[in-house]
């Protein structure tokens, strides 16, 4: 049996994109291994989500237990440890997300199984499972081959592939919860919703976004001058919020906001995939960066390879003139 | 409060072209400047903040070459008390599960309440080592932490999820926390601290010294094989605007204006 078990991820009652995206990759691997794709859902009140996950032609196993109402890495580890013993999947795939990274490494150590994380491509070739992942901000790719093991563990990057179209209906199978007692060590307390600031950048028409290339906050006025000239709102990358240059609610990317302005001007942003995921929906993207290899250029419409501070004053001046 | 903070010496490749060594398995890092990994820098600051608030001791733990001692001394200049540097070329450092085993060896047998690590390394992006380390040590953990509040016998943390959403959880001590960037404002090392750091204890150890069997963490022990590295082709459909900086600026302004974008 070479089944590929895909853990569908959800939060606050909604399935996350990566749950569907993994279904673009899992069937090819399962076919190579002579098995099937099986989707696993852990949680509470799962009927709607289970139905949605069956639309891709795979069996959906549902573990409905109030203990899983909110994500808890410790409980997930215990449940998946028991499920691996029970179902003996050839592969267990989860998202490389705040959930997946919180328990898969511990599960790998506990079960003495191999894990490859943040995978963007997964293939089964000549009896070997091979994962492709990125290093050095996406400037280098690595191909990692699994040595033979009972179960291969994979965390798959969100947004690495497109989700497949819904196809045939699959069946739902309920399973018993392996959790027999409460787990005392980690307790979920509450969610804190994202901060709301003075400007909602998800609604902005034009965004001027800054990154690490700003260097220091005394350079901010130059950026503000440009933004003011073209009536843009300021946003930024994780590096810019970490440095305190812009408030948290203006962070663009996986851990911040997904934006879709008609114009996005990225200044000194290298474009880590987490950032690209949050802004590639912009209609027109302009990128200014010193590094010709910066991944931001892969999504840009107009690109300038140069020091932003040599370009900015003239750009602002010229745009003022043209108004 | 006894805290270990695990830090990594990483190359800065953010503005540089990356080339591979002829072996096809390693990156030529001879031209890069190295420094403490971003998230680890925040972990160091958090460990010092905890010590300042609660008292106790912070031990730096790092796997790396002799030259990384500059980084280790800097962490001690900021307030960490002592350090262990593990250097041994027998470990399979491309597999974070092996790295976690080695770090566990550097901690086991000593008392601790907290182990802090960065949640991700800038070079290999695994986000695996800290959580694996917790399991190796047989303690609890929380990952991607951006707020730490110590309670009696446990710690209350904020975990950073998606889209600005936070998850508040309580974890029993001892525990491993993987620290997210932005959790605090890392300090600059004071001059006095830099002087004091030179006198602080820095032990250099091998796998044998910390009781880790090399055969349990080498390439044979790892269940994965690093088959190859390659430089992906950058696919860009962007129009690259050429010229002197000011010309580029003028051309871009004209494009934005003509296209009705501004």
C-alpha cells in the first residue's frame, strides 16, 4: 500500500488554500507508489468541510472530536502518531504553515521518520521519493531524496502550486478519535484578531511598499514624498515592520495582508515568497532593487535594477511635474 | 530561570549572486559576510529580557566554525552569560533532524527552564530544528512565538498564524520556544558588555565531548540524501528600464503617467 495521506488544514471554520493545493501534487506521487490519495480532516463540526474536500475524487477520513476544535500541536502530534500506526501511509503531507511546522518535526523525531520541510515539488521517480525545496531566499533549489522508510513526512509550501479543479465525488469515512484523555501540557487560550489600523491597505488603489532596502528610518521621508505625490498608501515587507518603520497592520505577505491594488511599487524589497504571496494579485507591479537576482522581479511588470535612493528623488520630482 | 539560546551563523545572500561549489552540494560562501541569523538575534534579545526580569542565567549554544565566535561574543556582550560552540564535521548538517540531535546533546544533562531558538534560518529555511529539538529533549514547545509571558511553572505565548491572526497558548515548562522576528527590539551591545564578553566562558566541544555518537548524526544516520543543488532560472516578464539612475526614474514616471496608473 502506497497511500498518500493529506492532512487538510482549516482555521476558524474555513479550509485553507494549501489543503486543496496539496491535491495537485499528491495524486502523481500516490500513482507512482501504487496507492491512493486519502484526505484526513481533524476537528469538530466538520460536515461542510468534509463535503468540500470530497469534491476532488478522493476518500476523506474524518476525525470529529471536540478536542480538536482549535489547533493544538501537541494533540495533533498524538493523533497523527496513532493514525500513522493504524493506516500506515507511505506519505503524510501537511501544509508548511503555522500548523504544520508546529508538530511535524516533533512527530518525525518521535516516530524516527524522515521529514523534508517547505517542499515546493514532490515526485516519485524510480522508486525514490524526491522533494525540491528552496534555500537562500529562493536563489538556490535543493533536491532531497528520501531513503527508504515506512512513512515519508512532508510539509508543503502554501501557494507553490495551483489547486486542481474539482472532479468526481469521493466518499467520507468517519474514524474514531485516538485521543482517549485530555492533554494537559499545552492549552489553547484564545485567538487575537489582526490589528486594524488607520488605513486598510487591502482597499488601497496605490501602494508604495518598502523593505529592508530602506536601511534606516531617517530615509522614510523620501518614501513618504513619493507616496504623497501619487496619493498612495504606505505598506511594507516583514523586514520593514520588524524594524518598526511601518505599523504591523501595513505588512504585506503571508503573515500580514494580501493586497490587490491597481499599482504596487516595491522599493528595496527582495521578494521572499511570503511577500510575493501577498502582493502578486496587484494589477501593475513596479520593483526597484539593487540586486538583479531579487525574486521580486519575477512578478514585476516594470523593473529597475538600481539603488532606490538614486532613483527616488527624480521619480518623485518627475511625477509631480506630470500631474 | 535557566535559559539556553541556540543561534546560527549564516551568510548574508540578500544582495549577492549565489554560486555553487563544484561538488554541486554546497554553496560557495567565500564572498559573503556572515552574521547571526535574523530570528536568532531576536531570540538572544528575548533571553536577555527574560533574565533581566526574572534573574537567572543564559547559555548560548551554537554549531559552527571558529569564526562564528565573533557572533557568540556579541551575544554575550548583550547579556548572555556563557557559551558552548560545537564544531564537528561529522554531522549531516543539511538535515535539521540531525542538527536537533546535536543541539540536544549540548543541553542534555544540564538544568533548564527554557530553550529559545529562531523560528527559521535565513539560509536553509527549514523551520524544523527548534520543534525537533523539543522532542529530542522530551519537553513541550511552541513555534513562531512573538510574545512571551512567564507564569508560574508555565509560559503564555502568542503564536503568529496567518494574516495577522495570533494564537494564544499556554505551555508547561520546561519548554522550547521558536522565536519569530519582530518580537522585540534587539539592542546594540554596550561597549562595557563587549569588553566583559571577552572574559566570559566559551567552551568549544566536539560530538564526543557532549556524548553524541557521531554515527547517530552523520550522513548514514540521516534518512534523507541531499542529491543536488541548482540555481533556478529566474523567469521574469518584466520590462527592465535601462539607463542612468535619473533616466530610469524619468522613464518610469512617463510609463506610469501614460498608462494612467497615477
